[in-house]
């Protein structure tokens, strides 16, 4: 039963509120009732403080196999990530293939593993090994389209969209010439798609899916499919879309593209720190309180087509990482970022990540541990909602508090190229706060702001307090009593 319908029925069954008649003869409720907040669907408890890590299996290791990826799980576990997102593992089409190896999003068999990566036993071994370490696995699912040479195209041509000439069509307006679109008005095709997704949950024990271009498919398909998946085991679903209403029934998490775009505009001088207001205003006012919106500095699409995180975010990247782990939203790390990935990975060819020692690894591990330790920073609906803290130079400094169950974290970020001192207009829980650093260490002089005390020093913060923040860095405080 749909949650929205259930709430309406429940409301209809509530006892009628007593009314009182005023002197003017009008009738008013004697008791004021409060409607429940708009939360969206419930989530599995293990997503409470989860951090996502995307694995581009082809490029993740020199071998580019699932067996080789399995050998990296101890390192990922030590980093602190929780949900491992595997890009599509199925066989890739030959007809109209792009490049030598083709796109993982051009699939010929939904229930097989392509030989490039290994076999089904290798996939199951990866899932089992992840589960043994307390991590979860979600599989990238491509439901909008198939390869041209998927067997469905010859056996069930009525399962596909056609143009006015009766020909198969690729997704309109994009250059996705290696795929053809499925027709979701066909009930038999829907049944086959749902059954294929159930196969992976039932046979390999994965924990959910990342749905490619999820908004291109009808909401009722996702509602029905989610219900059938839940009958096998509780799952977690990430949708590549930016539509809030799919959070009502089908998806736990969705993409927050505007978060990255806001930071990119700041980094490229197209806006100042107030460029973050648009995203956070809509997040607070428009989206379900329980929506887990995925925030990221990179992923396979951004890296391949828009540029590396360094290209897009430049000097704002350290602040972006800090914001990713302290503000509202579920964080995503793209494979290789812990090694300072500074080049665009080829999408249709073999192009392994250059693994090297890099300060990003320690920084990301530290930020994840900090986030795990503070309930205020956990994912929706468990974490605290952001409360914006006004300061005397909002064009340069973005500042906020998150608090939950007695835990509170205050973050002030300088999005300018010079150290800045700001005066606070006041903040929740005025009093003793402990400064714990900038959240990003690159060298001996990176954590030396002009007037912010050394890490682990106490400050009284409230209306009129001054803090100083180094250029393109943050000041992070935790509340003390």
C-alpha cells in the first residue's frame, strides 16, 4: 500500500477535533493539530551514517576484474566507506559499440557477468567479502535501454520504442548511439526487467541498486519493483534523477547535481559563497525531510565528460570535501579520489587508475571518522537539519550548525583567496565550542589561520564572536558544555 494513501486513510480515522463557537458565531477548532512532516520513504537502518564509494571496475585495478577489486576491500573498509556502488557488470553490445571495449551502459544480458570482469562466482565472491567486512553492495542498473544486439531486440521488438518509420531509437537528443530505448508501456517487458533485478538480489545477495537515468522510467514501475525486491530482503536504492516525488515510494537517495554546480560556480569565479544558498534553500523547503540526496565532487560521468574534481572545483575542492561530510546529504567518493585522481579516465577503453600515496587518503578517512562519530552529521532522517549562521561577510563565508541528540557541529567555510575574519550574528547553543581544525591537511602550514586558535582549543562563541579562517579552508567546531 502506498504511504501517501495510508496517511490519508489514517487521517480519516482520527477522532474529530472538538470545536468551539466564538462570540461572532464562527466555529473554530478547540485544539490545534499538527500535520506530520513530509518525510519520503523509510530507509534501512544501515544507511544511517553510510558513505558511498563508486567502483569503475574496468579502471579500478590494473587487472580490471572483480577478483582484483575484492583484494582492495580491506583498504576500503579501513577508509570507512559503507556502500560499494559497482558500475554495470553485464556483457556489452557489439553493434554500434563505442570505442574498443564499449560502454558498460550498453547491455546484452541482464543476468550475466561479462568476461572482462570475471564470472558470476567472482561477483558473488565480491559481495560475500564485502558483507564479511560490514559493507553493502549496490549494482548499477540500466533499465532505460539495452544494446542494439540484446536478444530482446530480435525476440521481442515490441518491447522497444520506435520512431515514425518503425525503427528502433536511441534516447532522444543525446549521443547514446550504442543503445536503443525500451517501451515501458509494454507489460511483458516490465515483468522481465523486474525479474532480472530480483535475480541479482535473490541469487547474489546484493543490497540494492543505483538506477541509471531513473527518472526516464515511469514511477509506477519503480514502486512495483521496489515492493517485489523488498519481499526478498530490505534494499537501498539510489536513483540518478533530480525529482523529489520518487522519494515517496521507490528511492532512498537521488542525485544533488546543483550542489556540485554551486561549488563549481564559486570555484570558477561565477558566484561567491552565496552561490550555495540556492541548493540549500531548495533542499530545506522543497525536498522530503528524509530524502538522502547524494552529494559528490566527482563520479564516472563528471570525471569523464566534465573534468576532474581539480579541473572543476580548483581551490574550492578542500572545502567541498569538508562540506560533503558535514552538511546534509549522503556523500559519494569516486574511486581514485583518495589517490588524488587528477586525470579524466577513458570511458570506452582500458585506462587504470594511477594508485599512489596522497594526502587525500588520510583526509577522507579522517572526515568519514569525524562524521561517524557525530550523530548530528548522519544521513537523513537521523542527522540534524542545517541551521544557517549569519556572519559579517556572507559573500566569502558560508557557515552553519547541525545539532542532534545533544551533539552539535559548527562549520564556517572561507570561499575566498585570502584569510578572512568574520563576526557571527549568533548561533544555536551559544557558549563553549572546541575548535578541531580546518578538516583538510596538505602540509605544515595549511592549518595555521591568523586568529583561529590551534586545534583542540576552546572558544566561547555567540553573537559578536569573531573567528578567522584561512583562504579556501574551513573552521570546524564541536559543542562543549
